[in-house]
C-alpha cells in the first residue's frame, strides 16, 4: 500500500468479495475490502499515519500488534470507530525493524471481526537490518497463516457467539495469505519468510517435507519484535497465535522440480497442509545468514524492580450463565488496573495458565522470557503457555506512560474477558 500525497495511508474497512475456494464467493470484512489487508511498510523512527474509514455495519478498533504506540493510538478495546466515521492512527514506530501486524480489537467482538478478515501486515525496516546480507526483495515474503471453516456456498462459518468456546474457534482449512493450500514457485536459493500465525485459536508445528538436504528446515533470524542476536536452526517450529518467526529457508540443496511441503505436524487433513513450494530453477544467490545479526542484550533478573504474578484461567466470574475467562480471577473491565509499573523500569512477571493453553500478549512493552526454550528467544510480545505451565518474563517499560491491555491471544478467550489493564506511571 502506498501513502497519499500527504503521506497518509488511507484504509477503508468494508465488505468485500473474495474467491478463496475455487468457483465460490466468500464475503469478507476487509481492510480495503481484501483479506489479508494491504501490507504497510514503514521505516524505524518515521511517523506513519493510517486513516481508517469504517464502512462496515459494526464498530471497529484497530490495534497495531507489536507497535510501540502512544496509548491514544494503540486501539484500546473501547476506543471504537463507529460505522460511517473516520479515525486517524499515528504510529511513531521508534523501534527496531520487525514484522508487525494490525488487526481488529473491539471489546467482546475481536474474534468474529478478525475471523471475517480484519488483519494485515505492517513491516518496519531499519538501516541495521538492511545492511545485513539476508534475502531481500522478491525473496523476502510475509506469510500470514490462518484457519477458517467454510459453508457449501463458500461463506465463512463463525459459530454462535454465545456458545461456550473452550479451545476457541478452529477452522478446518488453513489459508496462507488468504489462499488455501497455495503453491509458490521458488528458485534454488535462500528465502526469508516472515511467518505470522493470525489464527484465532490454532497453534501450528511447522516443518518442511522433505527437509532441506543436510540442513534444518528453518534458520530463525528474528522473533516477534525483531532480529535475534544470532541465528537459531530449527528442524520444526511451534508457532502460537499472534507470534511471528522470521526465518530463512535454503532451497539450494533441492533438485530442480522438487515439490516441498510446509506441513503442520499438529494438524490433520486440511489443517496439516499449509502450503507448497516448487523449486523451479537454479539462480544466483549472494545472500547469507551472518553469525551475528544484532546486538542483543539479555535482561538480567537483578534488573527487575517489581515482581507480579498473573494467572489466566477459566472461572472466577460469569456472564450469561457461563464461566468467563479471567486474569487473577477477574473478568476484563476497562476501569480496573491490575498493575502500575514505572516508566523506565524492568519488572519480572510470572504468567500462569490453567485449564487449557493460553498464548499471552502484552501490548506496547517488549519482554524476554527467562527460560525461553527453543521457540521463545529474543524480544517477544506474545508467549505461549501450555495448560498448567508457568513462565517468567522480564518486561521492559521503556516507551510511553498510559493505560494498555495484556490478554490471551486466543481471540475467543480474549472476547470471553481474559484481558487486564496495566498503567505505566
Ligand atoms: Cu494482537 Cu491485543 O492484540
Ligand atoms: Cu498488541
Ligand atoms: Cu487463552
């Protein structure tokens, strides 16, 4: 997407028609009527203004996920843009190069509104990243992975909002950039894929089949909020809702003509098949993955000035006779502040998941996981917790004061009130 002459990105949120399944029309709610929405590309420290016009029949809210954004532009769940009105979001983007995404965040309605199509990429570039010899241009490809279910006529099926979603809404068909089981022609060279799991409720364990001869499927170079200090090789990747993995895949070892499948080892049938690559020809490739990507300084627990514990569980509050999903036993209320960290400090938060798995996302503030395991290295904004799990994160409150939310990014759990506020003072 290109900005207008005044340097403003114009997005109209409207109903659109897409051909997702061959020969069938699917109605989507799209940014500019398309799903995924247009990709916005910004530079670090250059203010980006996005003007959203709401031509949908319902109120919307836009959140830039991973953005270091002043509170009034962060898309607080009750800062509604009503039908027929326009809202300008201003993003300073004073943050390292990273793969961000924007999506709907309307209180109680985020799940259905994102499901209908309100999600898009917003990439941030900077000089440091551009100086690296990583794959670029046509070999730098954002991939938005999201599952959906379709009726016979092609319409998307989102179940009744009053049903009791334990695991959230799972689709039976995986889409990549809005297409089912797509095929991408590649040259026998390195590619950079910015993987985003934009699903409401599904997590994936991704692998290449067959794996690259003599190498790991994925060389991870970045995480949610930018480059890792050094690359990490993975035979497979587990990716929870809202997480991003920036990876390099080397197709040069495959013979020309080889078909390579991106599969989901946690899925079956339509949810096991993600996409295909076909190695079409040999090509020169001067890219490589350097051993050092950026200066990454691990935070130390001794820097933490406060410790807090948040338990994410089902129960503790009710609505319409069903148990709500709570944080420390409370359902979301815009008025209750669960934490008041001080600007310029680091805190140690213990996040605990009960009943089922919960991917926990904290707005605005980057964090590091203390004992990160294979999939949670680097600067994160979302961390996945298995049921019964607990993780410790060091959260750095380094940008703005104000009220922000943190919540489960299973969007049905979020809509069932598994969200809380913190206010940076
Ligand atoms: Cu990706 Cu609060 O959201
Ligand atoms: Cu966010
Ligand atoms: Cu959850």
